[in-house]
C-alpha cells in the first residue's frame, strides 16, 4: 500500500544538472531512512546516497561532491540534486524508504525508477 514515485529523470549533457524527487504515499506511519540507488546496464545495483530521518547523509565515492541528497519530512519526499553529471552516471535511479510503525520496520519500499541519461 506504500507507493514511491520518482520524477526528474531525463537526458542531460555532460556537466549538466538534474534534480530527482521521490514522493512516498499510502499507508505511511513514519519514514526512517530514505535513499537512492542506481543500476546501469550490465552493472550491479549500487547505493548512491542515503539520508536518515535526522538528516545524516552518506554518499558513494563516485558521486561525492557532485550529488546532494535531502528530504522534506512534511512532504514525505526525498531529493537528489545531481551536478556535474558524467556519462558514467547514466542509469536507472531508484528511491527507497524504510517505513516504520511504532519503531518497527514495516518494510523497505522501492520506486519504479527513473532513467537518467548523460550524453552529448
């Protein structure tokens, strides 16, 4: 009953920027950590960034200094600001969220993914 919907993907030139957003809706009691993963063709899914409910962040080394994850708890939304994009950033980006109820994990939910293509 929890749904995560990503938006903001598209085609961008190297060096450009995109801002991804993911909105959680449905049977949400509370959201703990939220994050972004990506999967490129022929590559293993990898963690891009995640953010705790208190705002602590972590980034993959490959995106550190270029990407910024943030969240708006009132809107159940997580964002990924991507700057200085490189062709190797091309992938399907998925958001995820851990939903809690009274401190208990109800589940880890994933969005449908949004395609990011960095190409000239």
